[in-house]
């Protein structure tokens, strides 16, 4: 082509070749290439979370023995990607979840940039591309929480998606040695330098994800607290109208928890416990009906915490769950049964409730008799 252009007298022997020209202006080309990558990454980061993609291959909770882990690594493992991580030990698998399609595309852009940095022989280009990949992650850390902040704070589903996005990015970064670095010489400068410049994003992304999710959980907790913030919620509920009103409140709380079941774990049980404990006088009929209502609520909350076919509510929010169970026992029990369960501060009742809380319940539930006085004196 150059010879043909010379024949047409476009060039002569004194005209510098394209290779010489590109070497003189190489930095300009690198900068433009990196800026285009950053521009595209910003577009992906700012895209709304409308289109979702399912990623991951592992179960939500799946235990793995050391022998199984060793056997998995004893086999030839394929190059890590979003489609074949199921071949890896469970410890290295991402639990199946949904993330935004834009985040998947963003990580493909990051790894395409790193792939080019690995494959090029030009050290300057390799370093600039690797730095660009790091800049993409830092841009996500700085931009995504603020840009999507309104959607995250108003819609729990968006908070969950953002949380998954952050951990999906962390997972892809942690799997780099099994992915784009799998065939790179571990003693090479590229292998030694690429991982450290990206590793500081791991803890930052986890912290951002936790902060944003915690904000949403606090808001959900406040919403439920407002619903249950009635001192007379469990008072005179033998009246059909008041009973229906109390059921409506508990059902509304249950629906709210179900809507954000992956975000909210213990608010309803906790607030119901506090509502019961602060009552100064509880009629026997109110105690019986309240116990049945709260027991029904707990049974309906159980399926929300299903993991691998069984409910783990007692593991996820053990304190709130068992405190509520003990309060139900007190509402349904007698002075003697409460005394047996307290067992000189050694029983299960003493494990989950403070002595002052048990005394308060006894005073509210039972008439002032000699047996009650003796029991109160024994609880301290």
C-alpha cells in the first residue's frame, strides 16, 4: 500500500512511515483509548437497574468438607467465567442471585481491558490499561451509590440489586487467578502487579454494599415500628372489632416483611416483644389471644427464612425469635410454669429475658397473691 501511494506521489522517501509516526504519538492514542473505556464504563454505571441478569451457580448455603474441597481442586479446572464457576469448589462459587445487566457488562469491559493489558508487549500500554481497569472500579465506588441513591433508599429491591452488584464485582475480582491470569506466568511482573492494584477495591465494595443495605433495613424497621407503635395494640382484643384491627396491623407488618424478606430479618418480632413487655396490666383473655396472634405471626415468618428446604429463622435472628417464644410461653403459662422455666436464673427464660422483664410480665399478667409475691422475690 505504501509503495502504491508513493507511485501516486502522495508520499516520498522522506515521508515518515506510519510506524514511526505512531511511535512518536503513541501516548495520544493510549489516552484516547483509555478515555473511551472510561466513558463507556460511566454509561454502564449510571444505567438504571431495569434489565437484570441471573449470575452465580452455587446454592445459597451449602456446606463443603475439606475432602470435597481437595477433590474439586484435584481435577483440571476450566478458566473461570460466569458460566462455568459451578466446576469450582463451593467456597469459590457465587451464590445464585440477580444483578443488573449493566454491571455484568461493566465487568466484561474491565476484564477485556485487563486482557488487552496482559496480551500487549508494550509496557507503557499495559500499565495504562491496567490503571484504567482500576479507575473503572473506583468510578463505580464513587458514582454508583450517589447516582442510584434515591432508587435504593425508596425501593428495597434496588438496594438488594445494588448489594448483589457489589458482591458480584468482588467475586469476579477474587476469581482473577482462575480467570484472565490463569495462563499468565506467576513469576511475571504482570501477575505480580495486576492483583494488588485491584485488591483494595474488595473491602471498599463490601463496605459500600453493607452501608446501602443497612440504610434500607433501618428505613424498613422504622416503617414497621410506626405500624406497631400503639400502646393498646393487644388490649381488649376479645372485642371483635379491636381483634380485627390488631390482626390487620400484624398482617400489614407480615406483608411488609415478606416484601423485603431478603433485607429485613428481625424487626417485627422485636417490636412485638417490646409492645408486650411495656404493658402494665394484661387481662387473661388478652394474653391468650395475643399469644395465639404472635405465635401465628412467627409461624408465617418461618417460610421467609427457608434455606435449603428448612427454616433458619432461629439462626438468622435468634435473639428476637427466642425472646418472642419465651414471651408467648409467659402469656400462655401459669405462675408455676414460669417459675419452672426461670429455674433460679438457669432456665431458658433467664437466657433470653432480663429479670426485670420477667417481673414486669408477671405483674401485668397475674393478680397480687402470695404465690406471685414469692415468685417475684425469687427473680432478681
